[in-house]
C-alpha cells in the first residue's frame, strides 16, 4: 500500500497543536484534522516526499523516530493511510 497526500492540504501549528487543513481557493473548515505527534510526523514525511510513499517505508521511518516495533508501526501506518483516504486527504495505490 502506498499513500500520496493531496496537494490542497497543509500542516499548521496553532496554539501548540498541529492541525491539517484543507486549502484550495478558500479554506475548507470541514476538513480540519487535529494531529498527534506521530500523525503529524507522517503527514510531514508524505509532504516532503512529494509522491507516493509505501507503508513499509513509512513504518521504518516511524519506528526510527518513535522507537517502536516496525511490525506494529506498519499496521498503524496502514490504518492511518486508510483513514486519510476515507477523509479524502490522501490517495492510496498498490
């Protein structure tokens, strides 16, 4: 599974909290997601990549950053990718 973040979303920090907002011509406040440190890290990595990132690769990045087991990280990353796709924030591919 690979994920690509849609370009009309941007990460902001407001009052010490990281949020992901839908942009475009006008800000879409129905597309505002509060992020924890791990999800903000994943979003930043997806944006930095500028293209599709495999869940396996992201799991290794998460495991290195947060000192978690790669296998557990991969399950969590895949679920987070699916959640982003359901919310139309990211596109998934095989």
